[in-house]
C-alpha cells in the first residue's frame, strides 16, 4: 500500500518484494497518480470502504525451494507466537 506519492518515492525496497511473491500489487487510493506505478505490477484502488483490482499482476511463480523455505519460516514464527501465548514464562527465559 502506498499512502501518497512521497511514500512511493522513498520506498527503494519494493522491487525486492518480487523475489518473495507470485504476483506484486500496489494498493493506492483513488486519485493517486497511477501512471507512475510500474506497468508490470498489479493495481488495487482502495478506500476505507473497500478495494477493487483494476489491473491484474503478471504471475511469476516462486521456485519450489523458496516457497518451502518461506512456508517453514512462517510456520516457525506462528508456532513460536502460539507457544508464547500458551506459556508466558517462555518469553523471559
């Protein structure tokens, strides 16, 4: 999501997101100058009431090894969070 034009201009890391997704979308408010967004990304127009995909993103499937590594990393983080909820003393050790 980009809240304003300056938000997009100062975000130099967004191209790296492509390596960790099957499809990359920008979500912006109506009135955002969408012509400056890269044409090879998807576009979602959104406001506080909802959003709509107005341009689909090209799909580039993740390599199986990267998908597996990301899934395992996510699962471990979720497991640690759940364990911390069920065993509050774990965080202090």
